[in-house]
């Protein structure tokens, strides 16, 4: 991988990580941390950064290498290959909720069956965040500027 691609991988998770870090910091500053100390808040922020870069490395790298192997450099390819598996997961959850039998009430009334719509919304929000990271990577590392 070239230097430009490495820089793009460094930039890719930032549109998702930075708002989460700012929200965590603001939440800590207004004092809504419960029993958490400064070290706990720092650990949460570090975990968010590691999680974001881990997802980028674990999912973004194979997607980029696959698309580079097939010489696909358009933004649509990056966005579709990033979001399609996540959207299919949301569809599978929706089908499972529609076709699966309802659990007995004492099982867990607040589980996936009762909160299925919320789960699908969160999965689709994750697809949007993954697409934002893919678009950032494409813009910084793949796009060929017109001269």
C-alpha cells in the first residue's frame, strides 16, 4: 500500500470517532459520569478510538484490497461493498422478526423480539457511519484528482 492509502486509513474512522469523543468529553465536563473517574473516562475514549481503528483495519482493509484487486475505484463500489452486508443483516433481522414465533412473555419482554424495530434502526445507522468512513477513505486515498 502506498503512503496515500495509509494516510487515508488514518483519516477514515475520524468522522465517526471525533463526534463520539466530543460527546464523551462534554458528558464528562457537565458531570454526568456517575462514579467514573478521569481515568475511566480516558479509558472509554481510548476504547472508542481503538474500536474505530480496529473496525477500519478489520473490515476496511479487506474491502479496499478486494476492490483494488478488481480495479474498482469508483465511490459507488466502496459504498456498496461497505454498506451492503450491514443492510442485508438488517433485512435478515426484519425477516427473522416477521417469521419467527414470538417468545413466551416471561422470557425477556425487552429482548430482540420486542425491540426489533430499534435494533434495525441501529444497524442501519451503523451502515450510514460505515459508509461515511468509506467515503472519507475513498476521498483521501483512492480518488484520482482531476488536473
